C-alpha cells in the first residue's frame, strides 16, 4: 500500500474519530476491474476501504452540496476546481468542508482499453504500467497510452484549494492553455463538423448521466425537464439531443472546469467534451478566463468588460 | 430604394427570421426606419424585449428548433444600454453561443447579432437586408436543430 | 416674497434643461408650465450624433425623457410659444404666454405624415442646419414630441398667398389628412398662467462663424460648423450618417477642426472659453474615423486643449494615442479655398515655435462657440435680470442657480456655456430651488387621474379583442387590413376582431372601451403603430374600461411593416398577420400586473459636512424634509474652511460660516458631527444607517458628499523646503500674511502636479484658474514681483479666460512645459531654482524662486470604497463616484435613492459644487416627495422552488435589485430597485427568475407560434 | 438439428422480402440492434448489444396520435403501421426480458395496442451465448446463457452452422424456410450440451430476496445504499425489463401529438406531482422503489423477478453501482422491527 493511500486513510480516520466531519467522501475499489467507485465513510472503522489510484475517475465534487453535514472530500485538481466554482456560486459552506487534496497524474481511459481487449476480466496497475486480461486478449499498457483525454491537457493537476495536501505536488508548465483538440475540429469544414456532431448526437439516449455526473449541473429543475416553458419536446432525436447538449454547454459557459466527468459518464460514448472544450477555449481566448482556479473568481458570464470582443456582430 | 435581389434557385423562397429587438435602441431604430420610409425585406418577425440582456441563448436554439430560417438579435451599442449594462452582460452570451453553434455545424449566417441605436434607422434597414440576403442564400432551415414531427428535420 | 404662493412653476425653454427641470418638479408635486419657442421639445440634444465622453447616442438617451415629459399629466407643454409678459414676485407670478398658430390640431394629428408627403413646398431644414430640406408642413425630427406636424406659415402656399385673398390655393395637406387635423384658420392666442417660480433655460445659439471672415465660412463650401458636422455624422441626418461633404457628396479623407471660433476672442468681445468645443471636436474626430469606411485623417488645431471634465482627459489621451487624431498647437491665420478646384480648403497657421505652415483639407470644421440666444436676451430684459457683458445671465455668487431676481432660477447655457451634465445638474438644482421656495404648496395644483375599479380576470376564459388599425392609408394602403382581421378571428383566444380607421382617435378609444364591456374582453391587442409612442394611450383606455393596463399588447404594423414594405403589399400583409399573432400570444399569456408600493421614509441622510453636504442639507431642509447631516470630522466646512476667496472674489470664510450657521439652526436639520458611519443597510425609502456611536438613523434617501483629498506631492522638493507649497497652503499663507509669501519677489507656479499623470490620468479642473487667481493676487499686491506660471495647457474655461487674459496683460509670465520635460526644482545653497524648457525659445530657463506653488491634484476620497460597499454603488478607476449616466443622470447613482455631489464625483470649483449639491438635493427631493415608493411592477420575480441561490442574478443586476437570501437559499428581488431589464432572467440557468410581461413562457410560445 | 450458416444466410436474405429484419451489427459505438438487409451485415461474434432490444416493441419515444385544428374543424389521427419483423440474435436474457414486458403491457384489464401490434408481428430468433461476460449473472434467476425461453426459434452457434430449435408456432412459420436441416454430429452435440450447461460465473443468491424485502421497507439499508448514485437514467434505459413511461402532449400552433416517452424511476421528476408534491423526493426512496419493484412487487404481481441478469446496468453505471452488490447487501441486511 502506498503512502498516499495510507495518509488518506489516516486523515479520514482522524477527522471522523475527532468528530470534525460526519462523512468522508472518497474512493473505494469498485466491483469491476480498473474501476474505483465513490464511497461515503461515516465512521473511522470504515476508512480502510479508501483507495487512491489512476482509476479514481469520478468527480466527487458532485456529491458535496447534496451531502448534509460536515464532510471531508478527497479532491484532485479538477474536483477542487469544481468545488471552487460551487463556492463562488453559494453551493457550499467552506467551513463545512474539509478538502483532502491529492495531486493527480490523470485517470485511465477504460473505454480505450475495452475497445482493444474486450470485456476486462482482470487488471493490475504498477509502476506506471497497466496489465490487462480481457475476453479478447491480454495486453500491457504504459499509463500514458491510456490516459484519459481530459487529463492529457490538464493544467491543474494540483488542487487549487485544500485543507491538507497528501503526497507530492506535480510541477506544471506555465504555458497557455492548449486546445489542439478543439483546433483540429475547428479546422474542419462546417459540413464536416456538422456531420461529426450529427453522428455524436444520434448516439445520445438522453439518460442525463452527463448532466448528473457534472458537479456544476445542480439546478433543481434542468431546462430539459421544464414543462413551462417547454424548451424541448419529449422527443429523443438528434436535433433535440443537440439542443440539450448545446443548451447545457451554454449553461456551463465560463463555469466548466473541464474535468471530463460528463464524457466518462456517458454510456454511449458521446463526445460531449468536444462541446465543452470549444466553450472552454472560447471563454479562455475571448475573456482570458479559466473557471474555478481560485475561490475568489467569478464565473465568466457573471462579469463583463467594456472591451469584450465583439467579432460576432453582423458586418453592416 | 430597397428591393433586394436574392439569387437562389428557388426565387419564391422567403425566409422567416425571428428578430429580438431591445425596446430602447433597436426597436426605436426600426421605428425610425419606418418614419424614414426606408424599405427593407418583409422577412423579420419582431419580438420586443426590454433589453438585449433579456435574451436567453436558449431562445436562439428554440427558434432554430422551431424552424425559423434565421434569428436576429439587436440591442443598444455598448455604453448606450438603458439599463446601464444589460448589453454588456448579453454580449458574452452572444459571442459564445454564436461561436458554439457555428462549431457544431450550424451555418454561421443563421444567427445574427447587431447593435443598432435609436438613431440608426438606415442602418437597421441595412442590417435586415444583409441578414435576409445571407439567410436566403442558405435556403430554408433544415438545420441540425430543426425538429419536425418528433424527429430531427433531416432524419 | 408673496404670501400667496402658488404650487406651479414656469419653465422657459424645453431643451434638456427644461425637460429635466419639468420632470423633477412635476414628479415632486408641482404643476409645470413648459414653454417652448419651436414646434417640438428637445432643444439642441436631438441634433447631436454622439455625446462625449461615453460616445452615447444622443437621441437614444434623450427620447425616453421626451416621451416621459410629453405624456406627464402635470407638465403642460406649450410649443410655438413665448413668454410675453410677467408680473408679480417670488411665490406668485402672473405670466402671459403667446402661442402661435400651428395650423394643425394637436388633439387630432396622429403624426402620420400624410400632410408633409402632400405638401409641395420644400425649404431648408433648420434642424439639419440647412443641409437638408423639409416641407412647409413638417415635424422637426422623427422622434419629436408632440408627435404632430405643424405648418410653417412663412412658407406655406395657402398661408402666404391664399389666406389673405380668400383663395383656396394648394390646401393639399387638408385633402391628405384623413384625421381632419388641419385648420388653416387657426389663430395665435395669448393666455395667462399663475406660477410660484420660474426656471429659465432658453439655451444658446452658436457663434455665427461668418463674422470672422478669415475662416471663410459661407464662402468656402468645405468649411462648415461643428453643428453641421454633427448632422453629417448623425444616422438620422441629411445623409443618413454617411460621412460626405454636403456640396459634392465626396467622402472626406482629411478633416480639420479649428478650435476657439468665436471663443477666447477679446477682439469681438467674446473673451470667454465656451468650454465644450475641445471635447466635441475630439469626439467628432473620433466618430468620423469610426463612421467612415475609408481611413480618415483628422487634425485638431488648438491653442490649449481644455478637457477638464470627468473622464475627459482619458478621452483625449485615447484620441491622441490610440485613435490617431492629430493635435496641433497653433494659431490659425486664415482659411482659403484650395486652388486646385477640388473644393478643398487650406489652413494657414503658425505652430508654437513660430513656424508658418499651410495644409489642405477636404473638410474644415469650425468649432464654434456658444453665445446667448436672441430670446435669452429678450427674456433677461423682460424680467430685468442682471446680465454679464457677454449677454449671459449673471447668477448670484455661490448660488449655483439664482438669478438676480428672487424666485427666478436659471439653468443651462442661459448663464454661460455649459455641457450637458452641467446643464442637467443645474436644471435639477433649479427645480430643487423652486421646490424649496414653494414647499408649502407642494401637491396643491397637481392632478391625478381616477379610474374605475379593476376587474378581476384571474381564472376567466381568455377573451382577446383585436383591433387592426388602417392609420388612414398609412397601413391600409399597403396591408390588407380586413384580411388581417379575418385571420385574427381564427386564432386561439380571440373573441372579437375588427378594424379601425385610426385606432388612436377619440372615437376609436370610446368604441374599444364599449367593446371591452359588451364582449367581455379581458385581453386587448392593437395592431397599429409603435408601442413606444402609443402603448401608454391604449393602456389608458384599458384602465378606463376597468382592465389592468398590462392585459395588452401591440403589434407594430405601421412603422415596422407598411412603411417599410410599401412595394410588397402581400408580404407586408403576411407579416402583419404574424406580428398580430405574436401580440395575441403574448397578450393572452399576460397576467394583470399591479404596481408595487413600499413605504417611504421622508428623511434624508447627508454624509459629509463640507460645502456640498451643507448646501444639500439646507436645500432639502428648505424643501421641508428632515435631514441628518453626518460629518466624521470634528468641525463642519470641509476643505473650504481653508479657502480665503472664491473664484469670483467671494469671502469664503464668511460663506462657510454662514452655511454652518444655517445648518446648525435649521429646525429640519439634525447634525451628527465628529462621528463616522459603521454600517448601512436598506434601499430607497427604507435605509438604516448605523453611526459609530451606535445611533441608528432611518432614512429614505442618502446623499454622499464626502469631498476629496489634496494630493501630497512627492515631487518638486515638496515637504523638503517650506517655500514649496500647495495652492491651498499658499492661499492660507497669504491669508495669514506669512512672510514666506509676503516677502517673496519671485513666484513660480507649477501646474499639473499629480494630475494628468499615469497615476492620476485626469485633470483636476480647478488648478489653472486657482493659480491664475493666486498669481494675480500676488502680482497686484506687488507689481514688481516676477510671477511665472509653468503649465501644460491653460484650462481657464468659461469666464476665467478673462483672468488668464488679464494675468498676461499685467505681466505674469506663462511658460508651457511638455509632459516629457517637466520642470525641475533644485536647491543651490539656500536658493530654490526652477528649471524649465521654454517651447517658444526652445531652451531651458532657470528661475530663482522665493516661492514655488504647486497645483496639487484633487484626489478621490479615501472613504469612497467603504461607501461603495455599503450603498452598492460603483466607483470609477480613480476612485471617484460613478454616476448612473454621465450625461443625463449626473447626480444619481444607479442604485435608486442614493445621490452624490461635490468633489467625490469629480474635481470641480466651488460654484459647481454648489450647483451639484443643489441638484442632488433636487433629485433627492423628487424621491422624498412620494408618499410611497412605486414600481410599475414589470419586475423580475423568483420561483423559489427552482432557485438554487447561485447568485448569478445578483452578479448581473446593474440595479442591485437582486440579492441572495442565504438563510432561505433563494434569490430575492427588491421591487423598489428592479428596473425590469431581465438580465437576471436570461442568465438564470434554472429558470427560477423571470420577468413579468416578458416571461420565458411567453417568448417560447411566441417562437412556437412563428 | 442444424443448418449451415451458408444456408441460413440464404434463408435469412430471402426473409428480407417479407420481414423487416433486426439484427446485431457493429458500429462505432459497439453492438446495436438495427435493421439489416442481408445476413452479411450481421455481427455474429458478439456478447450482447449495448442497449436492450426492448425499443422495438416499446420505443423510447413514440407518437400515439396526432391532431390538428383548422378553422373550427378538428382532425385526429392515430396510425400505427407495423411490418412483420424478425428479431435475430436476441440473447436469452433479452428474450426473457420481453416476456416480462408482455406481463406489463397486457393484463386482465388492458392490452396496450402499441406494444402488442409490434410484439405480435415479431418473430424472435434467439441465439445462445457462447461467451459469458464477467458482468453476466442470468444464472442467478434460473436463466441460462443458452436458455430458449422467450424465443420463437432458438439457435446455438456452432461455428459453421447453427443448432436450431423451433419453439413456437410463429417460429415454425419462419423456420419453414430453413431447408436441409441436418442432424448434429456427436462432436457438435457435445458442444451444444456444453453450451447448454454453461452458467454465468457471476451469480447472486436471490432465493430469499423477495421475502426479505417484504420486511425491509423501512430498513436503514436504504439510507447509505444510494449515496453514490447520481440519479441518471442509464440503468433504467439499458435495462431490458424497465418499462416506465411518460405520456405528454406536444402542441404547436394548431396541431399537436400525444407521445409516450421512456421515463425512469431514478429521476426525481418521475414522481413529481403537478401540485409540487413529490412522494419520492429523495434518492433513498427512489432506490428502494427500484429494488422493491424488481425483486418484490413484480414478483408478487407477476410471479417473477423483473431482472434477467444481463449486466448492462453494471457496465453502464457511471459510478459503478453494481446491482449484484445491492441485492447481496439486501440479503445480508439486518432486519429492524418495522
């Protein structure tokens, strides 16, 4: 067992034993190979199920506002950014929250592995290598080969706010945000992009896993569920799926912390991040804004500058 | 003055454009075009709103889903807002939705944004002409958002 | 003063000053008689394209005021009218007004324009400065109020040729007018009104540039005035905003402005600075570049760049550094016609170093100054008012608005050149002064309309009545009105539909009223002209019929349909149907909206006990309101205690002492001196302020008059040698006969110390004049003294130009330095040496100084930030208070019920502080006069079930009307503050906050029906 | 009896003229049931489809009728056009799932015409599972990877040929097209037996679950069970037996349609009343409902559990809620006095 896990457990044990928190939200081993699952530890006896590794893919910030009482949370960089936005938006009481920060090298993209080896029967991770036994064959991967797309462009692997840091921090280059993925899509023709999104949207079954996995989708009633006005019909079709996704992305504009939870949650493999990333890029380029990188910031659409760009205007 | 020439295969096609105009500037500019009898195409269907800041980006999506051939949103010039900053608040939303919709493959010219002041009657007419021309060139909305009979229009 | 006071006020001149004063007074319970010489209200502002320094569209910001003023029940507007006689005294005047025949009945005219269309006579259009044509039947400008035409009897064919001979000549207008509004037999009439006070704001005229023949105006076609240039720029101008030369329609690529045409000119007895020309020239140059689609080269020829107003210096710097406007400090000798037949003009000028140059321009704009108008002079004469040598009214010293006659107040350019915010301030100040004079009579003459009790239609089956207007032939000539009626009948909720020849006519209104009760209609839709002009009229009809005014919508099928699709009747008809349908959808989903009333505490809190605060307090107390005056210092008076004399020689010590005496003994004023503020809560009508001593003050409005600070120079050996002092210190030294001053022979004044710098990029406005005054004082006291003023631009605006001229005349030496080569003060032994590079001589000169006076900047108050947080009010980048609107709301904050005056707003001189303080008191008085705080009710409202308390609405609300209640975790709209813009509703992701009259449901249903 | 894949393919292709054929195909998103025109399009080596085939009888979004008002005239249209359909390649779990759905859409009071119009016109050709995924647990419910229950014809893939079992009359009509059925060889028979005997390696004991749940309505087990659930609809939508729906009116201008759309008990809005009251306004109540419905109420009402052990919900769940663990947890939960 590595030191980080040990420290997480000890911290949790202490917090619970001393009554500083009612619950610790962290990860435990899941029921499937390469899957961790969120867990809620209510007493110090339970802390030994807590783990930390490259399978801890869920954004635990999703749970924080809905969990009553004082709570501790194991937070990666992206989780902490989501927490920052939630704080900016009055969704959390900082004093009720204890952030156990962990620097994150990224999580594993299981879908990629599954596509190659079939259903995963067994897997183990050690020294940056992942050995997988699958129904269609066995394979060994370097972690970097199967790192989730989100994590490949991550600029905030270290928590932006925390009460305690566990483990080392990760050095981050100070370069401007990179959006090669967005640019690649932008460089395509309108009709190519249209085709791409049509294909993506035809996969969507409107199960709302993306929305529900998102730490920042916390509306009491989502616009897609609203009866009056009825933004969407009850239909599940490509056009309205896109309306849902585009509407959702607009609602995340200047708030999305690019954690990738939506894409990972999607059972249909819809490239939801393609929309969010475009939005993130626009907000970054136009307003020099990154969401949730400090407790004090504001969501981009909550503020404005007299000099905001306005290339979008008609030419007349 | 004013007759626009639209070169499309189907000459009879006349787009229908949902136009959101802010009460204090653009709606007044549109009135001024009327007072000046400045002719422009009869393509827009105006919805008067107090301020461009009132425009929810979802309106644009809804208009597209409902099959409007175009959407025009017009407000006060930056700094002229009757409510001080409504159009500044709106501006970010507009820039982002325009860029996003273009990214997902909606034709750029379906959605138009402009600032037209209460004194710019002529410019209002120019904007409508320009928007109409560009929307006409695209042909009817068969776009990725349009819903017909419970399905995407082109499914 | 009369014992029989009358609660009404006469206002002469309906420009922005008249309109503002009229609205302020009418809103605070006085009947207003508004007399305007021309056929429409608005004055000069409608002629302007954009306004500095915000580049706001002039018409856009003015037109809501025009409509409000025009429709106000307690403003009686008399156009084409003049005051011909006055008698009586303060509190009770009898005024005779002569109204000239308009020949068109205002009651009947619908503003449709058919008469103008038919009228065969074309004459030069004064509104467009003669650059375009109008008819003899005309309306000044399209947004004009009254929205009615008039006939110009000097040019009308019938009036000039037919009437006298009894011949039916022309009369085309009579035939064209379907409303029967034209009455060529109308006669001039005279009538008398009784008023308690008068406010005079007849405005100005521009200097007639042809009086200075060396500028070539009137001879060279490419030389025009700045006002003509405004019309060229204006989108509603003669060339629809296309920037072209009027005579050959060529797009100018090179434009010059010549400053001080008719200003700062002692030879023609105009030895004053018009104050506005530098800024408007810069603005025109910037806008010209913006407007033109080809690159335009713009050059401004000037003597001193005078941009001392709030945020003006930044505007100037931006024009110079970012917009590429050329500024040439020069003297212009003459303008001649170019010899190359291009129609261009050549300017011959000398630069500062004496070089003589010539340059050719496509267009030369003369920045003409402001002069008293002809009617101003007549007015002054009739009322026997004191005027100065230039013909402007002379105001009582340190009064801001008082003319030499009691009960008669002045605003705007009547008393001297002024820009729009100063004019608006004075207007509000004059209104406040009139209100103070007549406070006992407040509410005695105003009327309020009575309506039948409102029908409760909640839950009733929706029955929409639809009325489609032909507007004579204006709509019916293009749109197939009967088919629109038939179409409307098929639409959901429509119970009744019909057409009307003129829906706005008296009989149509009566018929609509009758139909509401006969047909049990509970929603009304009118398809006719613009709701911007006619909605209030129809809503009035609904109210008279017992329906809530908001169960209504209009479709604009004239201005935005028949008029703009004249050659496409079928498409226009289709569009009219759709627009009508949209209106029906919106109206059918509309619920009754009740105005919201909240209690009003009639007490004012004034924070800051300097001249501004005390003046405001006295004005409000005189208006009859309780005032708490809080001063954290141990004594009242503020910085003015340190001044000896005012800019017009007033004894400041006596003045301040007088004010202190007034506030101390006024029964309505309660002083809280020597105590600061701990906390503030509440909003318009219901503020609670807690003082540091724990005392809690309840008040309905707050006036923030906390002054500023003097910059403590870090430069020029200040603080190291006591012979280097600031202006205030020198004034005190003079007053106290300090030997450092009394014995000095060589004086050096250094301007712009801490102003116009990177740190403080604004002009402190008063220091040039102050230095000139101090220099004159020492020079006059000791004519042998050597007095030097080292300056960047001498900004002795207005009448202070005379002081500047006198100073040069009596031998005070003015040396200009550039911002890159600032003077150096050094010490050689015990001798102070000032070194400065002279621009004319182009070499450094050394002055041995006995005294160096630094024009230290005026800085924003230190407490601004605290107040900003407490009152939710914004500050500008330099920490000065930021008003709700730079032009038209110069003393209001965007937060209702909070007002400002004095230095905390921006640097200004004492006279200006007083005017602003009175203005703030005037505006505050308007708010306090209300029995209750009323809001129309078209406000945002919250669905608590959906709200997540995320605070987005709070962040985007510029009125600070939405706050998140963190205890109940829900957003709360303060109805007293909400302006109904809907930014919150469009930003709310959860759909929890919406806007009455414009809900998501309504908009989506409208989109669904398209 | 067996048929060679070549012959089967020919018969399959011939069916296209009379039937709409739905079969597993491989697309970018994995395996999906889609309309095919030829046997060559069919993916033969597959575990199971990502989404269950229930949508062919019970579409996610279905128009029930439409109406239009013109002037004073109102017209109502309700047209359901269904072709004869063959569903090929249905796995035993899904075939069983359809039988469970039948119980929902037909009872002694009501038969749903929309569902049964499609159901009755369909022939299910089931295919046994040769491979068993780690998430498969059908054997827990007395089912098996080679169970023929619910199929009209049942096939076992033998490589070059299929073992054929014709089960129903409907099946016979289709199977009549299969010419030259031949006997299995001994080896083949052994293979068939092996496949038929196979069980899922993963199994949960559900023998006492129903009766246990009878006593668990107020059990604290539900309190913490649901904590990590994010309340999405993945489990419901990917379940072959989930059948909750919502009926709504879509009205625009002068016309409208009445539509039926899948709903899911995991969504808070599912039980939200028009009044604003929500009887299941928390995840705990919703999870209890899900479990009770599948393993208790359905058993009481229909005599069977409403789960076939396909494992789709396990694979799809974004937070790795594993229904096997949930059942197991319920089995082990300590009873409290209710």
